[in-house]
């Protein structure tokens, strides 16, 4: 995310959640770039950012290409099927 987007983004103790849409390996002369296209999640509500202790998220229309090395961990994001664009992060299985 650029600085303007990051200043508007609520993070979970510095953790930003995103969905990997595309992985790419680009080779230019002697350099190799391993990149990922990310679609970002943001908190669904500032009033109730957590539900049962899990971050409550929504998908945004913000996309970025980042270095794969910037991805720290994988998480299990669960859609709330009875809600529109509403997801929970299951932090308890990893």
C-alpha cells in the first residue's frame, strides 16, 4: 500500500490482511523478482472491529504488487455466508 492508503487502513497490531490473487516470477537480465498481486482486506467496522476475538474484515478494491518476501504468514479467512462482504480471521488454527 502507498502511504496515503496505509494511513487510512486499520491494522491488527501492525498486521495487514490480504488475499493473494496472482504469483509471478519476473527475470530481468541477472535479477529475479518473485511478486504477488494482493487484494487487501480492511476492518468491516470501526465500532466493532473484532467478533469473538477474531478480526472482522471486508475486501477492499485496493490492489498492490508486493515482493513475496513481504508476506509473513498465512491465515485462515472465513466468509460469513449470511453477510455481504464480511469475513473473520481464524487466528487459532495456525
